[in-house]
């Protein structure tokens, strides 16, 4: 059948074009890679596919940028001098509360 023949040629062309750009990953696959990407745990092939997708997909670029920012914020929150708020209540606060109670009572 000539019709299916034309279809086959078209498919072969599609694959040739895709081959020039190398393997493509989808936006979903990119988000699956993201965690390992930030940790530098991607294989060279995955890294290339990841970078290629980013170079062509603006939403994913924005997503990766905000993801990295979040990771950096989390890391600095745990490692930096402005660490988590201590569990203990500052003593001045306790004394202030007690004084206020005495004044009220
Ligand atoms: Zn994308």
C-alpha cells in the first residue's frame, strides 16, 4: 500500500531528525532526574539529556532554578549560623511573662 509506505518514510525522517538532537527526555523525566542532578549523581548521558532539555524548555529552566534555590536555602538553614530556632525559651522572655503576671495579679 502506498499510503503506509509514505507513513514509514515519514517516521524514518522523524527518527533521523530526533537522532540529530540525541535522546530526548520529557518534562516529567526531567523532574525525576532533578534530585540527582542537584547532587551531581547523573550519568554523563543523563546529564547531557538533562542539559539538552533545559536548553529547549524554558518552564523547566525556571523550575530547576527555583528548585536549586530551595535546596540552597535548606542547606544554609541547617548549616549556617542562623540555624533552627532553639527549643528553649529565652530567659528574659520567661522573666517578662512572670513579671507581667505579677503585675496583673
Ligand atoms: Zn521541560
